[in-house]
């Protein structure tokens, strides 16, 4: 009997989220930009082996760079099935000049540029970035309290349906 090889499950929604960004920042304007990736990095993103938590965007030489994003790249070494290496090197982002100028203006006003999600549904990989202002600890506690209250309210409403 021949057993067919199990197919690797790809990331189901085609989107990799940075859930921590909404918790740590008050996000405002979103912008969709391209990202320069190698073939191995693209495969890791399509398989969902990317983590945007702790990642940020900087502007160097009038270009956007994604820093600290973790790409878990598959190593193809003999005798090590499923071995992976984590790569956090900076990656260039592709945007129009007027968009970069607008982001530079936001940076000078004290805002941070944060990656929100990585879309890989189409032929190209797209990164959604947003400008945001960092939340204080009491703002974060307020967010948690409001979320708990909304969840309790939904449970009560569902109970009476």
C-alpha cells in the first residue's frame, strides 16, 4: 500500500494579523503597501509562518523598512524534517512617494507606523500599515474593561433569545 504524502495546510484566511497592535496603539490611517520578499519568505508567509508582533516600520533614505517581523523559514537539511530558522532582518516596503511623505509627516508629529496585517490572498503580498499613537497603561485597562462588559452584555442577550 502506498500512502500519499500529507499536504501542508496553508493559512486558511490568507491574512496574518498583528492583534497586539490594536491593543498597544490607537490606530488611525491605514495604508496598503507592497513588501519585497525572497522565495523562501513568500512560502513562509503563504503557510502562515510569520509573526508581526513587535514589528515596526522605519523610514531610512526616503524608503520604508519593516523591522523585527519574524519569518520562520524552512530549512531543507538532510535528516531534519520540518526544521525552521527564524529570520528577523529588515525588509523593504514599496509605496508611492506621496504616501511616504505623508508617513514622514506623521512620524515627525510623534506617531508610530505599525504593521497591522499581511495579506497573501492574491498574486502579490501586501502589508497593511497604520499610523498610531501609543496607549498608556490606563487606556489599555479601559479597553480590557470595555471588552469584558460587551462580552457579558452579549451573553445576557443571548440567554434571553
